[in-house]
C-alpha cells in the first residue's frame, strides 16, 4: 500500500512531496500533540486565534527556514495555503486540525483527540457529533492532506516539465474530489455502523482508526494512493 502502489506517472511527484515533508526545517514534524496544543493555546486572544498571530508567531515556531537549502518556496507555499483556509479569527481546534497531521503521534490516543477536534469545532456539548458535521470536517482534513498539499507545492513548480505533469496526474486521478469523497464514505460507513441515527460517539472513532489511521499526511495520502 502507499506510494509504491501508485501509477508510475505519480511516483515522481509523490516522492517529491514526501521529501519536502521530511525536510529538517519542519520542526513541527517532531512535535507531540501536547506540544502542538500548548503552542496554539499560547497564541490565543479571548479564546480565538487571529490569523495574523498564526502567520507572525505560530509558523515561526514550527518552521526554521535557515535549515532548508532548496525547499523553502514549497514549504512557504504550504503554510500560505493553510492561512488561506482560515478566517481572520479562528476556533483554536480549527487551527490545530491543519497542523495535526504534521506532528508525531507516539503514545497518543489519536482517535480520542481527533474526535474531540470535531466535537469542539462543531460546538457539540455532548460526547457525540452529528454525522453531517463529521463529513464536512473530514472533507476539509482529507482534502488538505492530499489535494491541498499537492496544489501548494505544484504552484511553485515550473510549468510543462515532467514533475508538473506528475503532480497533475496526482490531482486529476489519485486525489480527485470523487476519490476523496469515496474514501470519506468508507470512513463514515465505519463511524455509523450499528447506529440507527446520525449521531457518532468517540467509540466509533476508535473503530475507524483501527482500520484507517488518518493521523498523518503520509498515511492519508497512502490510503488514497492505494
């Protein structure tokens, strides 16, 4: 499974993406969930995160541009893409969910954390979330890990070369909106199994993550490339 199973036309572009995501300048790749949470909380103003604080302060903690030799334009483009998805003021968990797939997840209860992201973003006061809210947030998350990252990097490529053609193949085939929606349908099917209504609990998320661990960018991309 993963990029090894992708069509040959995709391999060049996908490996390029993986190399950028592994760049030593991305300090966020070494963050734990608690460290990520603490950084985001420290940038709050009256329970919200201003976009300007993310741009000026938060990204500076996650990325040391002095440590990269050639990937700075692509990494900058990824962070700019994240900023474009956010409002002037944001729920802190809306911010976290865009940075969450970058971090390491050793000894973390990822299904519990992911469930709580969705619960807090959807402002549910119970230990359950509406299926519609889950679908909308999953679409943003899966799309970001696949199409969003790919487009952000492609925007800085020279037009017409083999690399750009490979990225076009990724976007048109592997990470098409139809393919993303089909994958989300699989996730929702697990989340709502044995359920008679449109309400999902944390237990359902545990079952989903046992089969589809979507905690990192690479894992999400692997599922779509398979």
